[in-house]
C-alpha cells in the first residue's frame, strides 16, 4: 500500500472524470442542508462538468492542448536509427487469450510501429514492464509484432514502470548500439511528455504519434455526449496534470540542486533527487493505469 503506484491510482481515480465531477456533485448535495445556494451550485457544477467532458467537442479541445506533434513524415523517419514503441497498457487476465494480452492503446501503438518498421526497415525496440504484476508488457509487444505483424524486434526493455524509466532504460540499450536518433511511437496525447523524457537522456526524437484527434464531426450523433469522448477528456486532463507536475517538480528539483551545488550540501542534492522521483512516480506512469 505504500507503493506510490497505488497512491497514484487512487489520486487519479478521485480527481479525474468521471469520479471527480461526481464527487463534486455529491459534495453539493451534502452542503444543501447548510447552504441551499452553495449546495445547488456545487451539485450542478459537478453534473454539468461531467456532461461537458463527455462531449466530443470538449474532448477534442482538451486533446488538442496536449497533442502538438504533427503526423509522421515517413521520409524524415528514414534518417533515424531505430524505432522505439512505448507500452500503453496491458489487459490483465484476458479469458479468451488464456492470460494477459495487449491493451487497446498498446495494440494501436504496436500496429503503427509495425507500419513504420515495414516502410523504413529500421530495427525496433519495445519498452514496458509489469506495473501491477503479470507478464511484462514488452514481452507481449514483442510477441505481437513478431507473430502477428511479422516485424522482428531487436531490443526488449521489460523492466520499466513509467515513462521516465522507459526513456532511461531504453537509452542505455540504444547507447550500447550507438543509436542516438529514434522514431518514437506513442499516442498524440502523451507524446509531448514522452519526447521530453527521451530528450533528457540525450536521444534525438522524431515523433510518430498515433490516435491523433481529427475534429471531424460528420453527423449530429458525433457531437452528443458519450463514453469515447469522456475517455478522451480523461487522457487529456491526465496529461495536462502530468506536464504541469513535471514542470513544477522539475523546476523545484533544479533549484534544490543548484542550491546544493553552491553550498556544497549533499543532503540538499539528495532532496532534489527525491523530489524528481516523486514527480516521476506520481505523474509519469505508463498508460496502463488508463484502462
């Protein structure tokens, strides 16, 4: 229970939709006895917020805030030395497969990565460990690529538990092969953070985002509230929080590290490392927790 992965899951379950807006509405109902005005305001705010986040237009607007990478130019991809595919979640205990299998986000990434690999002939690295037990995600990704898509995998990084560790551990493997320029496959909503993590390891990244928001609404049914839009809002809000936390905690860590260096204090330097680790554990988890 003391694992930050557990508390991260609790935090997201409570704050992000649908639970966050629902708790706001419940709080309003509880306040009604003491203040009719404020209770009603909170209750309606929670309900309307949940409805708004469930609409495709709001989801598209939120996803557009974090989806800043353009579609991959396959010609520019040929200048890279390898393709790195980030894990995006595992579907545990899939009865029809007799065990764990790839979650839908990871499957989308694997499929797109396979398309790029066939077009460029670049070697592939898959990265993703086991966050909540079970078979490592990278092993499942490798099996799908090789047996279902016919694409060989050169490197398998199966120890990482979050995006930061994906970058750190993958960079070590790539450095051993003298690779410093990659095509990075992830979803458009978390590409900004993923690119930053790999760039921090000295890796030049060509973004290959999948699942990009199109903003096309062909019929009136496309603008009505629904679960897909709510899920899109969930992803976007999580990334907004994650990028904000990474910026805030990163600035804090840099400030603490600078003070430690000027004062010669090892204790403060250690504190900076702890702050950075907390930020990574809480907000840089793989999207396995999005399921």
